[in-house]
């Protein structure tokens, strides 16, 4: 149902480097740059990073949760390893989440803006 989503980031270069690293194991890469906006995807442009608008009284950021599909469990593990390599905070190391469903295998990290970023595989090994 979703075609694309744009998330606001404080440091476009730092966020782009994070997503370069963690999306590569999932087959994702930078697709386009339009001004300061950068898109990522396997095909198309489903994820856009856009700089936050400067304000004199910034509101506190609200955490966003975004989950990326992984082809298999080893891709989830590689996503996690890439996130560790770039210094991401780990929320949950890769594991099964049977409370979601019996084959749900996911890892959760924080991006440079504090968003909850997940890689998930929905089938067994």
C-alpha cells in the first residue's frame, strides 16, 4: 500500500551513511538525490531522507519505527552487524519473536536521529 515515506533527519550526511551501511545487506542502496533529499531502495524510491526545517523553537522529535524486509535470516544478521559497525545503538539483537508469529526473525537498532529501525524476515531458515 505504501509507495514511499520521507523521514526528517538532523544531519543528512550522517543519516545517509547509516542507511548506506544498514540497507546494503538487504539489497538497498541510494537511488537518487534531489537537492538535499536522498532516496534509498531496492527498486523505486521507498525511503527518502529529508533535512529537518530549521526553527527557532524545535519541537521534540517523535520516534518513528520503520521495518525493512530481509530476504532471509542471514540478511537480518548482516543488517545488525552493519549497524554495529557504524556505532548504532542496538535495541534488540537478532532473534525470533514468536509473540508476533512463529517465524518472525528481527533485529532493531536506532538510527542517528533515534528512530527505531528494524530488519525482519517472516519465514524460517
